[in-house]
């Protein structure tokens, strides 16, 4: 078999392996199949290329442009995923493992594309939170903004997810407007290289946005600056070594780490054998132990069950694990493939031995198990192994030793407090799960264990059909954890994009804030348009364009009519004496919704025109009641514009309803869809 030469993509050129290249063996046959790495890689040229070409090209685009780019990239990868599947088998992964890595990675990119369009502006500045009132008269305000870092994101990834591991970091990085240099783990870098080739070949990415290091990273970290970010996934030892790099420390370079952790799953005290929760627990644990042959950063390493149920769990789990067919991942019957390499196999067996000092192996024998379609000796195969730790309070290795394979330890708990203590003994994990139908149990665990875990996953009979699994990090939710898990955070929707941006507190006048944020701030200058704003197309409207209506007097008859027409005869609108007894009202007052309806009637331009629909109303506040005889007037201002597609965009209007003394009676934001 000819060796695959796995190249790097550096400063616009593909660079073949050279001096210092490392051999990569197939996980299934143990035979060398590829080579990667080149000591002569010019890391400074790569960093320069990313910072100058990549960063500048990406920052020219808006968040929406970049979100559209991600969608196109994900679509392109989706069309070519068969080639990625075909190549991935040699990493030891089965077809269902590929679905997690390849389809999961593409899906993650699609979610970021969609969140970028829906939750970020079609501009260059992301507003973080609301305007802060810093002065009595509102002439000096505060606003936090995020802008992309001016450096490069260096992604150092683990071997277990050569595609997802890259895309879950790349999507938020590119959406932020920051170029990336991806360094996959050498053992599975041939799959990443193909995914990078596909993305670059698509022509969707601007020059310099994405580069690849196959093999060693050289001294790249020594050349980083304070505008760069390192985002790492892998072992705690490597993370410690890299984050202690003097250049990283001296320049306070962001170092996001996601590392191995001792994730736990708790069987709730209510979930006895015979309940749907018990069966669900056994199913989830066995799936987590065997998917990717247990090489998942989120896999369940510690199984925490009520003391009385330990034997029943061991029996049920062993029954399920016994049905797991191990073998060549290309075979359809195979449920669990191989570890990524024979060196990982040695490591897993060594760690299993360490765990064995404190726990008894109750299922799985690494010296005797069946492997179908492959040679158990040559390939990196191991069986699922279940240990039972009888005294988890005294034990320590079971709480700190991660065998990165299909290895898990069951331990019993006395009461829920004890279960929480045991879960927290991992000293920080990516995820802990609780299978319970009792919301009180869930609440106690959330309060007692939340601080130790990046994600808490609760499942039971109500959610099991649609739940996504203990081990699946989702692009919408934060992935990362404290302490042992690395102390970092990834994804979590727009939160993950912010890791590649700088948050800056902006202080200034309303006009200054409006200009920076491309969003009108109350107190800012008003623009008088040439015609009623409802007659103007999306593109014609300016931020700050304002309409002032004529006043309208509210009468008692209006209140009566509205009350009987809608059925809202609440006493505050109908009974003067009762209303006076209420501390909020001076007597009978107009319905808030009557005022809103009047407001619509006062600012609307009724003819067919560019306003296509009223799609909502946000942040409504009734601030001062209006009594019969008082008059109201409305100010309508274009606050923000967001294109939605080629035909129309969303206009967010600031609406302010005042009384005859210019006191604010109600304030809200109105959303309309306007034609281009
Ligand atoms: P490592 O920590 O050794 O490697 C992770 C990444 O870091 C790889 O890309 C590796 O590249 C790179 N790397 C290693 N040393 C350096 C260095 N000096 N400078 C720059 N980059 C470096 O983890 P492994 O992939 O070997 O896995 C080992 C253990 O890590 C597993 O047994 C498991 O315990 C844990 N792990 C945890 C994961 C998680 O998601 N939490 C995922 C995978 C592993 P290269 O491959 O070229 O050495």
C-alpha cells in the first residue's frame, strides 16, 4: 500500500511532509498508512499570512456575510461527506461514530451560520447587553461592544474527532472574523486534511482565513502576540505545558482549554429496576462507554448508583455490553471499532490497571475477547471494561484516572448528598448526567454539583425520546468545564464567538453610541425623513428616522367601548373607587392595550406599501397610567435594521408614548418586515 502524504497548508501553499515527518498507522491493522509533518514549515510566514491577508479579508465582511459563508461551507462538506466517511474508518471509527464526527461537525457549522444571521447584526460591531444609564439626563451612556481580535486563532485539536473537533472551533472563529491555523492531532490528521482540502477547494473562504499544520506545530506558540488565541483540546499534561509557554504567559494570550475529565452519571434514588429511568440509565451508560470506543471527552467514566441498585446495574449493563460486537469498523455488524492507535491501547490498558488497584473488574477481559474481521493483536482493539469500586470514599484513582477508552467504574451512594460528593470528586468535568423523574432530585444536584461541571444533563421518561445524549456537546450549549476539564468554554451559541473577540466598554453621548453600534440609542438625534416612514423601503430608511404623531385625547367612552368590545372589564378600568384603593392608579385608567392600539392607529400609514407585516413587539413597559381626558402622542424611530433575505428585512422601531406633559406613559420596540 502506498503511503498517504499528509500535507500542511501554509501561507497559501500546500507543503508535503519533509524532515521530521511522523508515521501514522491504521488503527485496524496497525500498519503504517500515512506520514505527516515537516520541520521546515515557516510558522512566522503562516502567522503573518493569517494576520494580514486572512484577518483583513474576514473583517471586511459583516457577521451576516460570514454566517452565509459558514452555511455555504457546511453545505459543501455535506455534499462530500462520503469521502470523509471512507477515510475515517482507519481511525478505528464505525459508521455511527462518523455520524457524530462528520455529520455532527457539519451540523455545528450550520447552527453557527443560523445563529450568526439571527442573533448577530449585519454589521461589524456586536453589542453585548443593553445600554447602561450613567447619567441623570441621559446625555452620557454606556454600552459594551465586541470586535474581532486582530490576530490569529491557533486551534490545537485532539485525535478523537478529526472533523467535529476542527469545525466546532472554526465556525465561531470565522464568524467572529478571525483567521485560523488548525493543528489536528497527528494520529487522525489525514481526515482533517481532506476536510480542509474540501473547504479550500470550494473557493468559499477568503485568502488567509484557514491554514493547516499536519504534524508538529514547531515553535509557533513562541511567535504569538496579545491579539492571538490558542484553543486547545487534548490531555491535561499537554495543556499545562502549552499554557505555561512564557510567550503565552507574558502576553496574556487567551488560552482556551478543553481537556480530559472524569465525567459521571448518577442514577436517581427514584429510578429503581422496572422504571423507565433505570432502563434509560443502562442504555445511556453503555452507549457512552462504547461510542468511539470510549474515546470521547464527555464519555461516562464514573457510574454513580444507589447502593441498593449497584448489583442490578452491573447485571443489566453487563448484559448490554456483552452484545457489543467489536471488529473492523467497516463491517455493518460492528458496534465498536478500535482505539486510534496501539500506543493509545497501551495507555488505556495501563490506566485500567491503575483503576484496578481500587476496583474489581466485573465485565470485560482485555486478554480474551472477540474481534470480527480484524486481528485483535495488530489492531488497537480493547473490549468494554466495567469496574466496581466498593469503597469510593477511600478510593482516589477511580476519581482521577481517565482511561481514554471503553472503561468505566460503578460506585454506590448512600444518599443524594453522597452522590453529589462523589460526582464532585472528579475535580471538574465537562458533563455530569442524572437520570431521574424527580424534579427535586434534579434541583438538589444542580445546586450541589453545578459549580463542578460545565454541563448537567437530566433525562427521564418525559424527555428520553427527544434527548440528545449525555455525551453530545451541542453548538447551542456551552462545552467545557472547570478544573480538571481545563477551565475553558467553547460553543454555547454566540458566547463561543465572543472567545475570539474583545469586549470593550464604550462610554459617550447617545449619538456616539448610536454611530458605533449602528443602532439608535434613546436621546440620540432624530432624523426627519422626506415622507411617512411606512411609505419608505427598507433600504431608504435611515437609523434615527423619526415620526411624531398628532395628540389624541382618551375619553371615558373609549375606555368603556374597549372594555366591552374585548371583554377586559378589569376593575381598574371600570370602577373608580376600587381603582383608587390600588396604589398604582389615581382612579379609573385606560387599558394599556387600548393605548397600544391607539398608538398603532396614530402612527400607521394605511396604504399598501413596503411594510409587509408587524412581526412582534419587544420590551413593553407601561410607565404612567392615562386617565380619561388626558391626551397621548407617539414618537416612532427607526432603531435598527436587519436584512433577512433578498426581498425584505426587519426594522426595529423604538416607540415612545407620552402624555400631554411629555411624561412617558409606555415604551416598546415594534418589529416590522419591510420590503427592500
Ligand atoms: P495530547 O494532549 O498529547 O495531544 C492533543 C493535541 O496537542 C494534539 O494535536 C497534539 O499533537 C498536540 N500537541 C501535543 N504536544 C504538543 C506540543 N508540544 N506543541 C503543540 N501541540 C502539541 O493528547 P492525545 O491526543 O495524545 O491524547 C492523549 C490523552 O488526552 C488521551 O488519552 C486522553 O486522556 C486525552 N484526550 C482528551 C480529549 C478531550 O477531548 N478531553 C480528547 C483527546 C484526548 P500531536 O498529535 O501531533 O502530538
